[in-house]
């Protein structure tokens, strides 16, 4: 499928994930995956990076990788600009966990809500603490 749509992919939610399975994506008909019991036996490809390549193509994958790099750079800058050791440790841990998310995507999906919501909550806690400390004049 990716070879047929290398640059832009087939579109978000059209292949590999639960959304494509629930709403019967036309990609499954086009590539005759329904007759091979793909949906019944597999349901999803369970490999985030290959799903991303298929759905978003090379360009979408590069944009997503850019987003990850920007997130890492922002966390690095936040770590560098705070004087509080607890926040430095939090931002360091969040930077390390980006690597875990990238590796985790090879075997499964990083679109698991419990993992991403928790990660984003910790980013919010760090930003909120940084903001509160700067408002209190505690830098």
C-alpha cells in the first residue's frame, strides 16, 4: 500500500488502526484485505511507524519526526532555563521518555491513550510548576 502512495500516504485513519477497522476503510476493499479476513484476524498492524508511513506517506512521517524533535528541543530549553533541580529532573526524564516512545512505536503503537495522556500530564505539571515559580518570583 505504501509503495502505491509513497509521498502523501492513503490518509489518516485509513489503514492499520482501530479507526480503519471500525469504519471499514476503502483501502481494505482496494487491496482485497477484507476477503483475507484481515480485519477479523489482525484488526491492526500494531506497528506505529509503518502505519504512519502508510497513512501519511514520507512527508507526513517527516513532519511527525520534526514534531518529536521540536518537543525534545523545547524540553531541553526548559531544563536549561530553570534553576530548580526537581524541574530539571522532570524535564530530563521527559526527554529520555521520548526515546522510549520512539522505540515503543516499533513494536506497538504510541497512540495508546494511557501512555500519551500521562506523558502530556507530566509536561503540563512541569510547565505549570515553572509558570507558578516565575509568578511567585522564586527563580
